[in-house]
C-alpha cells in the first residue's frame, strides 16, 4: 500500500470528467486517497490479521507496513484492552459499523496513544462480510488541550474560591469587631445618655434634656445602621440555610426600608459555598441599587436552575435608567457597583446582564455554571415571600 500513486493521466482524466475509468484506475485512485490520508487506515481479516497498513498507520503506531501486515491487530492494543478486539470483531462479523469512539492504542515503542476509532465491515458484492476497515485518528493532543483547559478552569475556580474565602473572612472579622467593640460602646453610650437625661430632668434643665434626646436619637440610628452592616457583612443564614433563605431576608429588609413588596421565587436548591456566596453578594449589590436608586413598589427575586446553570434575577418596577448613559456619564468612575458585579460573575465563568429603561424598571440577572445536582434542602421548594411596609416619608 505504501507509496501507491494514481497515474498522472488517470487523475487528470478523472478531474476533467473525461474518459472511462478502468477498474485498475479506480482502485489506484482509492488507494491514493488511503495512502495520502493523515488518518491511520488499516484493514484486517475477520480473525484480526492485518491485511493493509497505510502511511498514516505507520506514523501513528510506529510499525512499518512490512512489520505489521500479516500480524495480529493485537500488536497495537494494550494488554488491559485486549478483550476489545474480540468484541469489535464480533460486531463486524454481524455487519455492524462501529462509530467513532475513543480508546487507547499502543505504539511500537510502547507509548500509549489516545485515538478516535471507526471500524466498518468490508463486504463482497453478495453482501457477506469478509474483513474490516479501521480508521484511527490521534486525539492525544486534543485530549491534552481539554485536560489543560479543565485544569486551568479548576485553577481559576480555586483562585476565586480563595479570594471569596479571604473576603468572607475579612468581612467576618470586621463584623465581629463591630459587634464586640463598636456596638457595645454605642450601647454603653446610650445608657450613659439615659442616665444624663435623668439627671437633667431632675434638675429641670430642659435644654440639656432636649439636646440629649436629640443626640440619643442620632446615636440610636447609628447603632441600628451598624447592626445592619453587621448582618450584611456576615449573613449567617446564607451558610446555614442557603441562598434562597438569605435572599428572602435581604429582600424583606430592603422592601421594608423602601416601603415596597418583595417576592422571592426559589426553583433552585443548595449549591457549593463559592457559588452561593458569589450569587448572594451579587444580589446584595443589585438590591442595594434598588434601595438607593429605584423608588420601586415591587421587587421580585427569582432563582432558577437551567441545565448546567444557576441563575438569579432581581427585578424592580422602579424608575429605571439608561444603561448606556450611566456608563458614559462623567462620574461613572465613582459608581462601579454594577460593573464589579458583572466582572466578578464573568471571572467565575458565568454571565450577567443588566436590562433597564427610564420609567420601566430594572432587571439584573446573572448565572453561574453548576455541575452538581442541587442538594435537597428545606429551602428548595417554591415559597413566595411577601413583605410590605409603609413607605418612608
Ligand atoms: N435598580 C435601579 N433603578 C434605578 N437606577 C439604577 C438601578 N440600579 C442602578 N441604577 C443607576 O445606575 C447607576 C450605576 O449603578 P452602580 O451600582 O454601578 O453605581 P452606584 O450604585 O451609583 O454606586 P456604587 O458604586 O456604590 O454601587 C446608579 O448610579 C443609578 O443611577
Ligand atoms: Mg450600586
């Protein structure tokens, strides 16, 4: 087979569609296709004896045609896969074609190669199977690229996980400091003010009493804000009960603050910590925007599981905005909440989308790739939550 060439005149006639094909010419033509192929093309008898071996097979397996023809196909099959030979031959004898499948073969030098192999029966005119053709392609390189990609994906996720863990630890540290120090001092100051106000009242000093009442109200407000900050920094409920439960709390709180109705629809379930934390922090930013900018009556949060993806969408019916204008306005550099959200989700291999128009609300949606089935949890059921509070004046 090696070096078989179609005669130049024959080829030219075929190309021009001129002249009749001689049987020998046709065979020559086909042999040239086999010979020139980059794939390894081998034929074998029904007992596995190698009958032909093209240059592609020489390159792939390292055996020359002279070495290989007449020997058993087992010479290129690794020890632990020898039983594949009989299974394949059985199917070929029945006339089955074995579509491209990946397997491992052994080169003459003992090195293993990953190949994609198609095996087809070769039939004589009356339909009987007399041999098999085997076409193999080296996919080791593709496999290596896929493995490198998978490793780099894993590496990226582990860097992200480390980053998020460090952020969470830092948040947790600040929350603890606020709780153990700042809030305690504030509470002690409130008590001290109460005592001072009592003394002022006893002395009938209404000016001091009023001034203290004003200072107390301000300090109380500051304490309340610090407590909320503590919650935002360390949402224990996220780790204990999952994303839907934590978003429900956040949505209820936001709704109460702006006098809106919040609705959370959960069709998801529980996922790994990195995924839940990233989605939670992204939703937190979108909800902070609703609180600060939207003036909405209704806030809807949806958690949806799509094949391979976990998606969260936060929608409000507030004043909306022009997405392009906002990006181009002069102070855009100082407002990067949404941009950071989109970027962080992208770094994690996901995608995010902000849709808004002046006067017709805003929808921020983002999705992360997930592989595992969601773990069962009591929060995985669809349970809309409503929270309504009077609007602040
Ligand atoms: N839900 C919303 N409703 C109305 N306007 C919004 C909404 N979300 C964002 N915007 C508009 O888009 C702008 C950009 O939002 P972005 O979150 O990037 O910045 P920011 O909230 O102003 O500042 P920060 O950097 O603190 O988040 C906001 O200033 C606001 O004008
Ligand atoms: Mg923002």
